[in-house]
C-alpha cells in the first residue's frame, strides 16, 4: 500500500482572494500557453448562495470511477504517483469518464476536442505556486506514511486515551521513528495514565519503559544513559512528559540535565495543564483558559496570568537542539525529530509539541488537528527550531497570521473570553513573536 | 468436480467490477471468471474504433493476465456457460467441464437481435458485439467501398461513423423518423442527423427494410417505400437482447432480461445477475427495465459483488437512469436522465442556433429529472448524482438554470467536503 501526495484546498483562505483566479490562469498557462480559463483543469466555483467557494478538481481517487467507465484503457491509476494518467493515443472521446466522475475532475475541452484532467504537473503543481493566499497547498506528507508504516508501532494497541487524543498520536509517531533501541521515561500524566507503562506487571510499551516521579524524570534518564554508555550500548534515553511534569514539578531536574548537556531526547507534550487528574491549570496554561482551578465566575474569568514559554526557557539553556512542533505539520515534526535524535547523541535535545486536548479544552474529537493547525496559523503556537550556538529559525511563516480568534473560537475553554481578554491575548501573541524574531535576528 | 467460491460468467464491465469489489473485502476466497471470448477482456464500446482502425485490439485490453494473477483469479477464456443446476450449485460449460460454486454471478451481457427480415438469413451480414465481429468487419471493410447499416441506434450510429472514417460510402436505414430513438429527443436527433448527412452518410429515415437479398458481391436491401439500396457489406444493428438459453430448467424468472431485485439477486438462491443481461429497477417508475449502458453495468456489477461478498457498505440499487454521452464527428450530445418532457415536468431550454448548441433541463418538484445538451460543456457524472440523490434545487434554482455546470460543481463539491 502506498500513500500519495495531494493538493489540498482551504476554502476559507480562497474566499479572501476575491476571485483572483490565479490558480486557474496558472493552470491554463502551463497546459496551453494561454490565459483562457477553458484550458484550466482546476476550477474554483462560487459557493452556493454566498457560501465559501468550492473546488472542481480531480481528486486522483483511490478507487476511481472514471477508469471503470473507460472502454479504451486510456485512464489508469499510476501506482507510483497515485495520479490518474490519461493516454491521449488510446482515447476515443466517448466521454464515459465524465459520467463516472462526480467532481468535475475530468471534463471535455471544446477547443482541444478531448477530455482533460489534472496531472499534478509532475509533482510541482502550478496552481499551488500561483495561489497568493495559501488556499491551495501541495501536501507531501504521504511520504511519511510510505517511509514509516513498515516500522513497528512500539506502543501496544488499545491504550485508553480519550477519543481524538493528540498525545497518543505524538507518542506512537515519535517512538516508531526513534526505534526500539530506546529506554523510555513517562512521568505521571496522560501518557502513563492511558496505560503506556502498563498495569500489574504488564507493559503497554514494547521498549523498556519506566515511571519516574514528576520531579526526577530528567535526572533518572541521565543516570540510565550514563550506565548504558559505560556498558558500551547505544541507547536513546527518551522522555515523553507532559507540560506540568516538565515545566512545573519536574523543572529543576530538567533544567539541571539541560545545563549539564546530558544526552537525552526530551519530548514535552503540551496540553496546557494537568488533564488526567481533572484539568487543573499548569504554568503552561494560557491566559484566559478555563480549567478547574481557574474557573469562570463573577471574579475570575479563566486563568489570570500568562503562560510561561517553556520552549524559549529551554533555548536559553543553550541545549544542543530545541524546537517546537505541531501534529498539523507532521513533516516539519519528522524533520525536527531526526535532528533532535541526532543531537541527543551529543547532548540535550528538547522538543516541545503543542497538543490541544479535546477533553480538557472542550472541542469535538474530530477537530484536534484543526485546532493544532489554527494554533500555528494564528502565531499562537509558532513553529521554530534552534541549534546550539546558532540563531532561532522559523519553520513556518509567521507573516500574515490569522487573527487569534480563529484559534480561540475552536475551544470551549476560551468561550467566555471578553473583548478585553481577547485584546490581551492578541497582544501577548504579538509580543511573543516579536521576542522570537529578535532571537531569529529579524526585526 | 472443479470447485470455486465465486463463479462469474462474463468478463466485461459488470463481471470485472464484481471481481474488483469482491477482492476489496475478500482477499482469499477463490474466484473463477468465464468468458466466451478467446481473448483477454475488452469493452464492446471500443469495437467501432477497432473497425475504423483507430484502436488496436491488443491495446484495449481492460485487464491483462498479470492482473488476474495478482488478484488470484482464475480466468477461463474461450468457453461458455451452457447450463445451471441450481440445486446442486453447479454449472456446465460448453467444453463439458463442470464447476461447483457457492455464489454465481451472471454478467453475460447482451447479443445482437437478428430481425426477421425476409432474405436476411441467406445474405451475408455483420453484427458488432464481440472483438471477433469487429475484426471480421474491419477486414471486410478493407476491401469494400459501400456499406448499409440497419438501425440508427447507438451501435448503428457508431458503426456507420467509423465505417465512414474507414473510407466507405455508408447508408443508414432506420424505421423511425429520428436517429437514436429513446436516447435523445427529436431536437438533438436532428442536429445529429444533419451532421451525419453533411459528412456524407446517407440517412434513409422512416422506412423499414422489407427484404434483403445477396448480390454477386454484397447485398441489396428493399425498403418499405420501395427504394432499394445496394452495398458491398451489411451491418445489422437493430438492437440487443440477452441470450438466456443457459437458464433452461432453473427457477430464475426472466422478462426481457434476468429479473433481479435491488441487490441484483435473481429468484434462485446464490445466483445474481448484473449488466446488460439484467432487468433491474428503474429510477423513475415502479418497473424493471433493461439499461444497456456501460456505467450501469459497472454499478450493478459492484452492487452484486458487494452483496455476494457480504460487504456491509452495500447500498441497494437506486434504479437505472439512462445516460448517454455521444460524440459524433467532433460534436457531443449528452443526455442524463429523462430526455422527453411530460405533464409533470417543468422544462427549461436554451438554444443557440449559430453554434448548433442547446441545453434542456427537466425539473419536477425542483428536483432534476433530466438534462440534455448538444455541444455544451457538461459534467454528466455530477448531473447523474443530482438526479440520484434527489437534491432539492429550490435554493439554487435560478443559479442552476443559468449555470448548471458551475452550480452542479459547487453542489457536489459541498457534499463532498
Ligand atoms: C458498438 C457498441 C457501442 C457502445 N457504445 C456505448 C456507449 O457509447 N455508451 C454506453 O454507455 N454503452 C455503450 N455500449 C454498451 C456497453 O458496451 C454495454 O452496456 C456494456 O459492455 C455492458 O457490459 P456487461 O458486462 O453487462 O456485458 P458485455 O460487455 O456484453 O460482456 C459480456 C461478457 O460475457 C461473456 N459471455 C457472454 N455469454 C457468455 C456465456 N454464456 N458464458 C460465459 N461468458 C459469456 C462475454 O464474452 C463478455 O465477456 C456499446 C455497445 C456496443 C456493442
Ligand atoms: S477524474 Fe474524477 S473519478 Fe477520476 S480520479 Fe479524478 S476525481 Fe476521481
Ligand atoms: S473519453 Fe477517453 S478517457 Fe474518457 S472514457 Fe472515453 S476513452 Fe476513456
């Protein structure tokens, strides 16, 4: 089985271009050398009664109907690229493919007197490059599946995470890539709570795993790693910790290990609070968030203080490698995980992954990735990396962010936020970006 | 005795889609496919292009030997199902071979009707349904100068155009007053007829053939109106009808084809039928109809297979909707659904005389009943779905009438996301 690259469409961004038709013109140009929209294989159509725009474009279906209706074998799914290839020399212009397709993906071109369809420009789609708003994107994350799915998932099936849990996804992805030569620490939090350390002598993880105290995760791992080094065994010492376990209760050991530049891969899954014990606030909980310890009432309106930015704090330890990541940008995460793994051979590597929590933040479990995405796109959770001695680098553009409401509106924990609080949060986001920019040498 | 779990008679659109669907959820059970043809599967729709030389027989193979191997399917070519013993769950092939099955799909398609015209049985003539028919016709056309085509249905029209492309002087003889009766309304039919005429095809309309006789080389046909036509070759294309001799002695009920329910089951246990051989529910009326079109063969093949393989995603057949995308001499006539208005339909049409294009929309209760066009861009698949899903067009009616293409695309895109 193979996964394929795809062109993704975000109608909310498309709306903002006011029918610029840049994609249509770019497609017409590359396919015909003219601006005539007739030659474009991508069509943006106005939404129904003022709704967001809609897209007519070949979906390069997994089980394509067009090929089944084709009597001439002109249409075939290319196993390598996933694209439905059309072979002109075989086509008899019967138009039966247009009966099979329900998306307007293959259409008759009156001038060419043939059907035409999107071929994704041999992996470099012109429409995507032309799109000024980012409504069209070329997603290549399929490669991750192709490269990784042969590797073993090192957590057992059936962990009892909540539906839509981002943390479970992070754990499984991360350990699968880091591999079996690992000793894993999971301090108290959702990660062991869902069964990864096991119960009654059983284990939920297929690598050696232990359950340190909240306070001593980094120091225990440091000791284990030293012992493995002494034995001459190459083992990755890895932590999967929550934000509370890392930044509040366990901070002294974390800070110490980072200062000593211990060879540790320390991954923080930041869901902004102590979620498995009943959604209490942590130092990472953002300003205005509802939690059970920062309730919404006549006096208090959610958390009154700003969150502390643990990733920036760790950068200031001058670790070998520090980066932020999000599961909505999984290719970016995989690259960072590679770098962090390599850096952890030399010294301390720290990854901070934003991990919106459907249960504690109150959004539908189907929206996890969307919340992650909006976090990044509003600059609430900017993506960057830092290598020892270097400058901070943004790995996702911080220019033209969406207003922060686009992120806040998705989660129930911000539902009560008033104008004043909103302005505060927006200011906070702007200030943080400004600070980060200084570290990046931009200003 | 040979054993197979799934036995599929017919290796064309219905049968092949069935194989695909079965394998999607059942990777291991044995599948055996039997086809009458000596060669690997091909589509009957391609045959006129084989006649003209545009398509080469070895380049239009729908599934090659590797496919059957990779799917672990046993393909038996050049053999024929001739009898079924439903109680014993076994069939007999022409070769004498017997096969025991758990589930049997009849997807044997249709065969040309040979009309009872006096003299026809003594006159050499062609039909066009199998690859061998096409190769014979092509060979004959290579040393013929003139041709008569009996019947202006889809096969006759495609056949005539391609014989013309092969360089022959062609006459079409049709009993009805219009070409493609039942497929297009008379307005579309007349545009098509004009195109045929102006491309040098003699359209002899409204008069049946009363007699055919062989000549020294070729034949002569005498029409009802007394006119006679002579030609080097004769193509009979007066319709198709399934050959159902193999059902003798079974409990399977037939009318014009094999009667099936909405999951393509016949009256006999463990036996399904799909494609041109089947007579299944109509979309519009409470009756069972013969469809005889390729997309429908695919749909029915899929449904039969999903039922046979007990696929839980099975949705019962929503009924046949006639669909024709007909290209002729570089023009297109498309008709999806009902093409002729009745008292209950609201008809909206737009005609553009210069371009020879037209568009007609039939609505009932603000739901699309049918849409047909000539030389207009049209997404037939989207229109088909709008009809099948009975999408309420009330909120978009004006937009749909003004711009059916764009509105249809927006509607389908929004239901997709
Ligand atoms: C010239 C021509 C042009 C056409 N143009 C169009 C068009 O433009 N649009 C459209 O929608 N449709 C068109 N059609 C119709 C379309 O081809 C059919 O609807 C479609 O092929 C039906 O598929 P099927 O699988 O039901 O049967 P068929 O394609 O007829 O296949 C029947 C299969 O069964 C096998 N078989 C037959 N009898 C037996 C037996 N006793 N035992 C074992 N195997 C047997 C045959 O070898 C074959 O493999 C055209 C048909 C023709 C002939
Ligand atoms: S043309 Fe249509 S049916 Fe074919 S792959 Fe593209 S979207 Fe799917
Ligand atoms: S128009 Fe060409 S590609 Fe489309 S179904 Fe017909 S032969 Fe195949």
